[in-house]
């Protein structure tokens, strides 16, 4: 997987261009992470901001769409190719301004690329 592909949906993920995933559940390989609070693609760096509820002390996490393996519109579910602990260990997401911060996005992208390289 290349750096660019971590920020793009896989062709076989089931994602349809322009589809709104807000409110969809996000499921890791070992359980539910939370739900999609919002999605964005500044500068072509598509990602989901996932509200984890109380699971990670009420904080949100930023997940590049390149780790999305399946979008199930019927069940309103997004499946990702990582575990809950891997998502929890990702670089901490604090504010919406980070979704436009190249340094932060580079750090997040590198983290998830390492995960997909070993998968």
C-alpha cells in the first residue's frame, strides 16, 4: 500500500463516491469502535472522524479511509482492517484543525501504513 492509497477507499470496499457515512457504525476486527461523526478529504486526504463514545474516554479518532475494507449500506456499518487497540494507539486526535494539518495527517498516515504493511 502506498502513502496515497491510505487516504483513498479501496476499489472493492463498497464505498460509492459522494456517499455520506455519517452515523455509520465503525467495526474493527475485534469489535465496534464507535460511529462516523464526520468525513472529510482536504487536499485529497480522505478520512473519517470516529466518535468512540466512552470506549476511549469520550474522544474521537481520525481514521484514513484506506483502512476501510467494507462499507455495508444496509447495516450502516464501516469495517476497518485493524483492531480496537491499534485504533486506540493511533496518534491522538484533539481538534478539527488537525484535519488540515499536513504534519499531523502525515503522522497518522504513516502509523496506519505500518499497520497495513504487516497485515
